[in-house]
C-alpha cells in the first residue's frame, strides 16, 4: 500500500484551474470610468468655483435651469437620454463580454475605443486583442444584447482594420 503525502490545501492551485487572473491596472480603471469621474468630481468643483466667482445663488439657478430644460424641452431630454445610453452601454458590454468569455487567452477584454449616438441606438467601436475576432461576437450576440438591455446587437468588421469590431446596440426600434 502506498502512502500518500498530504499536502496543505492551496487556494492558488485551486482557483488557478479556472483561468488566468489579471491584476487590476488603475490607469485602465480610470480610463473606463473617466466620464463618471469627471461628473462626480468636476461638477461639484465647477459649481463651487462658479459660486465663489459670481454669486452663491448662481449654481443653484444653473441647476434649476438645467432641470427645467430636461423636463420641459423634449430635445434636451432626448439628448441627455442618448448620452446616458452612450455611457451605460460600454460598461454593460464589458460585463457581457466577461460573462460570455469574449476575452483573449490571457484574460484581456476588448477595449472600447468610442461609443456614439445612432438613430436606432448606440454605435460602439471595439479594439480586440490577439485571439478575438468578429466571430466571437457573432457567437454571443444574444447574450450581449441581454447584457446591454437592448433589442439586438448588430456586428460588423471594420473595413480597414481586422482587429476592430463595430457593434450597433439597438436600444430603439424604429418603425418604418
């Protein structure tokens, strides 16, 4: 009978079997949350500076004017809602790509280069690292649409660069 050596349980050995773990890069986190950081830090600082430079009531009047424009002016409301979708969709896409396994073997997710408004939703341009192509997105199309709270995701390859993928996240169905 062979005697087994009892090894101590090692969490790194156990969790290492489930795929690579990457360290969090603070510059990448700051880049991904840049608009939210500017809103969270820049808006209060800007309002305080405006109140100090003019009259303390000026920031309150500016906020009330913006709120009334949002409520009473449909074009301003639609503009702000479209911009909010442009901020929300890249975050939801990253979550969907991480959950669906659209990542390189080393664990890198595609980088969001740009998100812009489109008449039927949000147009997102992604830069894919080595190992990811447009077929990985076609395989997970419905899961990405569900992650983005969208009706559909249309996928196309960039005409000049094969490592760039363009997604159209359809958040509004346009009736003809």
